[in-house]
């Protein structure tokens, strides 16, 4: 049984994590939040207090830390006594925080792959470039590390595992991520623009015929008929979970599809073609060195600012095809979330909500022992059923569309 | 009689000016060129030598100068003995160079209005904000200053004067600027992107019913049937010459129309709506202060780099309507230039060519005395006929479309 949580990061997802930890502090114990900017942590705690989110009296504390300083993070883990670290900081800090957990024995949970600021879309499988190099060390030291436990990656990995568990053989996994919401701005990204655009400026890696294949962004699109949000166009994109699922299920084709409207694609294409999404610095006529992508980020709306006016729903799910008793079968395992409901509950928009709730469910499973694996795991390597049970309770219910119809996963 | 020319600036237009001065150094005498970056001046002189452009043996020299340092420019005027300064530097340096001319008595010629880097689209008439404040001083000291002597402003002002001289009463002046050329890049501006975009991010001022009116960019567009380039869509834009023509011919409506393709408008609209064309600094997440427009400039192709592959033609002209002997008449006075011919002659694309040839014609008229006004003048205040005569000879022939048909201006 592990208790007491340290949240790393103070962005939109961290806000959701803090609220959800507070709502479940009977299971999770003390709640600490730390980031580079103390005032951002304090603002999140203020919002938790305003909503009266704490289930019971308990510790709720903010700290300043440089998450790229492993020693500082390890000291903070020791000082706070946290046994579970939920890392929802920038994708650039993962390995430093993971090292601090390995050093202190705390369980580590994150929601997205580690990235080197100077590189985009490294060679597949992505996890092998950084995280998986520490797997043996985690096993040796008995440290629990759950990688990619957001929605996608995360819940969608569990969706895949759940469907595959009902098959004799899996043939394909197509993950579809549709945001049918509207924020009312000319253009905005739903999370950090720097990370958002980095996902789409490089090669689209996918797994087919037991090998890595490559496409360009927006090269391959198709319409999907989905529950609640209807027909939506999505494009094959690179995404973390493709890299672990392809490794764990090499016999299956694994693809990821992200929904984009024509307006998003137009803005993206203009910025991309002009070179404004580059992570490589350029020099202005006045001699100032600047990374264009960081300037684009600076002019775009803060994703957190979208929350109050966000309306509509998201639908994220896995279409999994395979064979059962000699018959071809398919399941669509999915969740629908609502932007406005998310804002009313935790003051965040739906994209932050879907990303922030699952790592808290994972932390609760580490606390209960169900997912306290004492080694490094991607989510599809863990039993999905207790995960779905908690997600049902804390705001992200799982449904299934199959030959029987459209029903809750456990009905 | 004035002789010996100092060119300020070393961009694409300066290259054309240097070539054309060299081709006419029997009239103009010594040729000096100066800019912030000596190597850019030297590269231009090298190109002049390569083309064997010098009509006769003579001085051809490069200098380094900070054009925003009036004393340094005045010293250079004295050192070189130049009696004519052609200022084709950035729009931010005009007033410093003009002051140096007033101090030394040299004639001043420029091709675009002075701009304050921190402001866009100031109150009309624009010339009254800076240049015209020095008019009395020029008259008092007998200093010749010819404002806006490029193509537009410049030749189009002479087109208007030429048409108006044939009327009893002028009713409207519509200036139409079409670049029907193709540079083969995804997107590029034909001159300094910073100046180019600044023209279109603010208010579109125009003169109608004897008052200043305002529109937004791309609010008002219409198709124009033009010689050589055919039917072309152009949009009402702000432009320097509207401000002097409206002041000199307040009884006429004065509008400027710039041709834009849908692709240009889309890219411009995306950049504009995102805030990337702003001249006001933003701060990146890392705390770096940077002007978005300067970053856009840094990622776009250097306008000079477009020249070798530029094909197609420009058509720039004035549709002037009025009354003659009680009858309504209209004239379209225009020039057609060819990108490839410009490159073959002077190593520049057509837009630089049309901007760079006219100030050299103006300098030749100052040298001959025809335009040595001993005061400050906009081009429409000077006799257009000797200007057209020289432009016919040095590469930009003027034609007229009227009730008689389509013919050279003097036929």
C-alpha cells in the first residue's frame, strides 16, 4: 500500500490531477504539487479549495522545484514523504523525474513520452529511446513506473487490452481521437502548442504487416462513424501508444487517427510550410536567435484559457479487430467526455480532463496495490478492469460497441 | 546642374538603382553606395561590374554607414561630394537621411514614406506626419527633395498628373498594382516582408467625397480588365500616393488597389489572425522578448533570392476619370514590366526593377535641372513628360489606353 502523492507540473492537466486527487484523498493521502513557478501551483490549490474538492481534511501543499534537477526532485520526494509521483510536467522532464523516483523508491506515473527539446519524432519504438532503457533498473529496485497513463496514451492502451482479452487473435488496433468541441477562438491548441505541433511536424510512424511504416501528416484521412459525435474526419498521426502497442502486439496493425477540421489543417499547413513550426532557431535581421515554434506558442491562446467557453464533446476510442472461435469480430471501446461538465467540476476543458483523470485512477490502483507492479509497465501490460472500474466512478466511463450493441464495458 | 550620386541602402531596389546609375553615369557622374553592411554594397558593385553596366569609366565605390545617424550621412555626403542622394534604405531611415541632405544641400530622392518602427498606418495624410514638416525648411534652404519617386508611389503619381493635365476637371484616380508573375515558392513577399506586411495590417485609408474614409484590408475587392495581364482581382489597400494625391487633388476620389491571389490572402489572414504580423513584442515562455513580424521575416525567402526564377509580368497603372469639354472621359495610363527581362538586365526581379528605375530617372532630371525644384515636391507636382521620356529610354515605357485605343503616351 502506497500513499501520499506528489504532482509535478502546474498546467491544465495538473489542475485536473490536483482536483481528482483531492476528491480521492481518503485513498491517496497527502497531496503535494510542485513546478518551476510556485504561484501556478498555489493558483491550482486555490481552485481546489474553492470547489471544496477535498474529500476529507488533509495535507494540500505547493512547492517550487526545477523538474530537470533530479536531486531536487528526489529531495522533495523525501521531504514530502510522497510514495507516488504523478508527473504531468512538460514532456522534456520525464527522465529526470523518473530517475528521482528510482533513487527514492517512489512509484512513478506519467501521461506522455519523454522528449528531447532539440529532436522531433525520433526512431520507433519511441519508448526504447528513453524510458525502456530504465526498465531493468526499475525491476531490480522494485520501483513501479507506469508509462503513458493519460487518456491517449493510457486509457486507449487499456481499451486495446480489454478488447484483445476477448479474442483468440488480434488483427488490428485503430485508435481514434475526436474533439468535437468548440472553443470559439480563431485558432488554439488544446494543450501546450509546442508539444501539440511537435506531434505533427515530423514523420507519422505506424505499424502494419509487422513492420514500421511512415507517412506524412494529413496524407491519410478517413471519415469515422462514432457514437454521440457522429461522422468525423480523422487523419493518421504519430502517437506514443502506437509504439508500445506495436511492441506488445506485433501481430496486429496499430494506427492512430486524430480528428482535424479543415480550418486547423489550413492554419497548420501555412505555419508548417513557412517554417514557423520549426524547433530549430532562426536569426532575425537584428541578430536575435529565436525558435519560431516558441513564438507561435507565445501568440496563441493559453490552452487553460479556453475552458470557460468550451462546449461540446470528445469521443476517444479503439476499434479493435480480431478472431474469436474462428469468426472475425470487432469491438469499439470508447469514452465520451463533455467540455462544459469538465469545467464545472474541475475548472478545466475536456482535453485536460481526459488527460488528467486517468493518472489519478492509476495512482489509486498503485495505492491499493492492484497496479503496484514493482517494475516499469505500459498500461496495456496491466489489468484494465480495475482501471475501468475507477474511471467509471471518477468521471470517464468506458463503453463498448460490438455485435451486442452499445453498452457499458461491464454490462 | 547637380552631379555625383550617393545611394543609401543595399537591398533588391538598391541593386537596380546602382545598375541604372552605372548605365547613365555620363549624366550622373560618380556613383557611391552605402549601407549598414559594407559587404552587401560590395556585392552590388560586383554585380554592376559583372554586367559591364558602367556607360563610361568613372568612380564606383562602396561605403559603410548607419543611415539613422544624420551626422554620419552628412559627413559621407561631404566626403564623396555627392550632390544627389537616392535613399532606397529601409523606410525607417528617411528623416535621418533627409536631414543630412538639408544640412549639406544635396538633393534628396526617396521611394517610400517614412515609418516609425513602433507604429503602423498613422493618421492621414501620412506625409504630413514626417516629410511635409520639413517642406518650409527645404524651400528656405533651396534644397530639392523629391518624395516617393519609385513606381508606386512615384510613376503612378506622374500617371495621374499626366491624365489630369488633359482634363478640365478630375473626378477619380484609381491606382491598380498587379503582379502577375510567379516566383515558384510556397510563399514570399516581393520586398522586405516587414514593410510589405506593415502595409496591410492596419487601416486602409482612402479619399472619397472630399474626406478620408477607412476600410479593412481585403474588405473591398474587384476584378480589373488590364492590358497584357488580363483580368485580375485587386483589393483596396493603403498606399503612400493616396495621401499626396488626395491633398493635391482634393476634388477627386483617390483609391489604391493591390492584386492578391487567394493563396496570398489565406497565408496573410492566418498570420494576421494569429498575431504573427504584430510589430509589438511578445514574450516566449522562456522570457525572450521578440517581435513576431521579425520572426516571420526571418523564415520567409529573401526577396532578392526570388529573382533568378521569377517569370511573368507586372502591370501598374492609373484609371483616371474626369471631364473634358463637358464630356466624361477616362484614361488608363500604365506600364507593363517583365520579371525575366529585369533579371537578365540587372540581376533583380520585376518588383525591385519597377521600384528602382524611377528614382534614377528622377536623379537624371535633377542632374539636368528639369526637376531640380529647390524645394520639397511629391511627384505629381512635377512635369511628368521629361520623366516619361527618360523612363521610356531606361526600361519602363508608359502607355495610355483611352478613347483613341492603346498607344504610347506621346504617340
